[in-house]
C-alpha cells in the first residue's frame, strides 16, 4: 500500500530498498521515514511530561498508602483478595517508577543507552501485565468467595499460601510476556538527531512479529481481564441482588466503580492497538496528515490508560469501607486526624467481618 508524503508516493519497496535487512522498526519509524513526524514529537514533549508527573505523584501517594495500611495492620492480610491488592499496589508503584524515564524521553530523548531502554521497557511491561492479571485474580477470588462460598472451606493458612503461589505465578507470567521488550527495545536516533527508546523488530516484511507482540498485549492486558470481570461480576451482582443484607448491597458500588474505571481507562487505548495491528497487517492510512493525527490520538489515549495505576487507591479510600476505616485508624494512632473520632468510624456489621465480605468491601 503506497503512502503519500509531500506530494510523493512511496511504496514498501522504496522503504526496504534503502534499509539494511537486519531489522525492521515499528510503524512509528516507517512513518518517520516517509512523513515529517516532528510536530507529533513536539506535541508529545509538551503533553506527556506534566501529565506523567501528575500520575506519578497521585499514584505514589495512593499506592504507598495502600502498602502502609497493609503493613501497619499486620492482621489485615487475611483473605486472598488482600494479598492480591497488596501485590497490585506494588506493581502500580513499580510501573509509576518508569514514567519519569518516559517523561524525560519525550522532552530530551533517550539519553540512557540501549541496555537501560530494554530494562525500563521490560519493567514497565512486567508491571503492566501483572496489574491486569492481578485484577483478573481479584475478580475470580470475589466470585469464589461470594458465589461459591459454601465450597470455600480451606483454612486461612491454606488460602494465604494459595494466594502467594498465584501471585508468584502472575509475576512469572508477566515477566515472560515482557520478553519482547528485552529483545526488541532499542535506543534509536531520529532524523532530528535525538535518540528515542523504541521497539525495533527484526526484518519481517509481513510484520508478523509486531502483530504477534501487539496481539498478546491486547489479549492478556485487556481482553482476558475484561471477559473475566464481566463474567465474575455479573454473577456476583446477581447473587447480591438476591441477598437482603444491606452491607452486601453496598459492595455493588465498589464492583461497578472498579469495572467502569477499568473499561473507561483501558478500552480506548486498546482500540488504538487493535487498529495498529490491522495497520501492520494491511496498511490503510496513506496520508501523512492522517498518520500524524492517529499518532497524537494514540499518545493521548495511552496516557489515559496509564492513569489507571493511580485510580485504584482512590477507589479503595473513597468507596471501600474497610480500607477507609483502617486508614483513619492508622492516622489516629499516629496523632493525625484527631477530629475523626472513634465513634465516627463506620460500624461493620457481623456479616462484614466474615470471610465473604472482606473480598467485596476492600
């Protein structure tokens, strides 16, 4: 499929004839060879850094609070969901730790070399996949604790051991899914002379490698968690609606908020990734102006997806009853929030102290 740039039409052969057949870069590099992408990089340098630093600050505060609460209340880790939430907060913190590098990359280019590019890219992907997979595990655990409660007869020790093994499996799977970053991430120089950390695939005219890498990210980072959430939470909501316990009904807002935030933050960017897969399989954008608009839209939606790492703690504090109460108790014990009297802390019903409700009320 030819691409029009500056009144000149280029074909695929025009591109490959001028390249060494040892590697093939991502679509962005193909665009850069045929279109002037400097306006897109200029937009990125102004848009991404302030937003990334805002996400880092909000996410760090929220997730550090989550970790602090779990470490402060040693007996808080009494359900599988608690273990998953602690690991989710750690994954989000490690993910946030990579954003300053990308903010610097947007302004000054990548100045840390290819090894650091591979490492930071891999750390970013490991924690991205682990976050998505842990959300999937939380959904499954809540489904089992609420819908299949009578079958959950394992002891507390057995459940905690099982959750730790699952978390270990999640981290190992996330590390395996990040292997493309170790292999293909590279510091590459642009036409302006700046170096950027990008994915550089081995030469493959049909883009099979890129299509495979993007497809894995879409399936494991969005489709699988979404399908599991839809199934588990649909059955949970049906079960809760049949219950007359008010405390359980309050958990509906937690479920709806978690699913809504996940869909609204992740679906737009994954739609862009789906389009990029189709573009890699069969180029449909042939105008440079369209290429630039698509790149800018992708950057905006990618930043929206990154905001998910700082939104979960907000859900815990403002919606989760148990977490909010424990937070104020911890602040009181440290001499903070003296005005927040013990009598104002939400009284949990006897049901909320069971093994079932903690999986819902956070």
